[in-house]
C-alpha cells in the first residue's frame, strides 16, 4: 500500500528529547516501511525514518527559538499534503483535527489517531461537525468525554520490545518522567514522595505555555530536600532513569484514570494507597 503518515511538526520524528506523538509516528512509519509498504512521512526536515521523508518544514518547532506561530508551519504541512493526497491509498493523520476539512473534500481514504486529551470543550463542536471522520482512540477511557466522534477502533500505543528493559531499582528513588504541566500533576508526585519518605527525581521538560505554572507552582517545591529536578532527558537515557527507580513505585503518570493510555497510569492510586494519601 501507499501510505501517508502525517506527523505534528513540534518534534522531529523520532524526537531528539521529549516527544510522545512523534515517537509513536516514528515506530509506526518504520515498521510499515519494514513490512514492504510505500510509506511517505510528512514531518519536519530533521526527522530520520525508513520511510520516504516529505519535509514540510526545515526543522522541529519546539527547539527552534525563532518560531512564534506554531500554527503557520502546520498550514504549510497541510497544503503540501493536499497537493500529494491523490498519490496515496490511505492517509493517516496524527495532527488531531487539522486535516479534516482538506481531506474530507478528496476521494482519498483517511483516518486520524487521537493522541491527546478529549475533554476540552471546544472539541464537542468539532466532532459534531466532523462526526463522519474515522478516528482511532488510544484507550477506551479516552473516548468518554467525546462519545460522538467516529471511533473505528482503540489501539494502544506500543513500543519496540527491547526499548525499555526492566531494571532492579538500585537507585532507591521515585521517578517522574514527562513534562511539567497541570494535567501531569508534578506537585502531586512531590507530595506523594514526601508522604512516602522517599527521594523523587523529576526528568521533565517545561513548555513555553507552562513556564508560568512552573515558576509559580512547581519551582518553589523543588527546594524540598527530597526532590531533584533533572530536566529534559533523551530517549536513550530513559531506560536507565526508569530502571534505577524503585519498582512498582513510579510517580510520573497523569491520574489513575487511563485517559492517555501510553504510559504509567495507575501509579498515583497504588502509591497513595501505600502512604495513606
């Protein structure tokens, strides 16, 4: 098959540091290409892939300090896609709803994987309007706030079999891995670690949109003696970071509710039970 994979431009494919959606797009594109499909990846020009790369923008946006408008490069991406859409048997979108108006007006089959949260109020009118668009959820719980979307399957994110091998927890710490944002609740991780009497290491990025939250809510908490803020780490560093954390006591998920489906989901609940939080 001739398959187009359309990635966000925020990170390279795969990401150089943090990055969830683009990392999954990398795994999927490389695996499909390895199976013999003709895969074209629409992504940033600094991406590395076994597929044919269509560089819609020179480099990933997040690490480019000159970028002020993140939407503008994505409009270019969609125009590049629209010009080539008829070449493909199917187009797979990973950019949320941005491609719906364009691809709906073509005769090319397409679908979208919804990688993020669906509880934002603005999404209701979007999927009232585009309820015929076939979409894939990444967990059953993710669907709950948006039942009107045109779900055709739930496919949980997967990772290569040997990318994160088990460790022995020799570091004796709890681990928070991801990004600093209200929905990731690093403040809860800090509180739980304190209640457990255990050190906490935080390996996380801080996006521009979350700088104020970080400065006002999280940075003061980093002065606690049990907390070490490492900052953003690369994919190659994750296995060691997680492997040295105490087994079954990782504190870096969203809440116990599995509304993303691609990480460590039930740890707050399990750890809270252990410390009476």
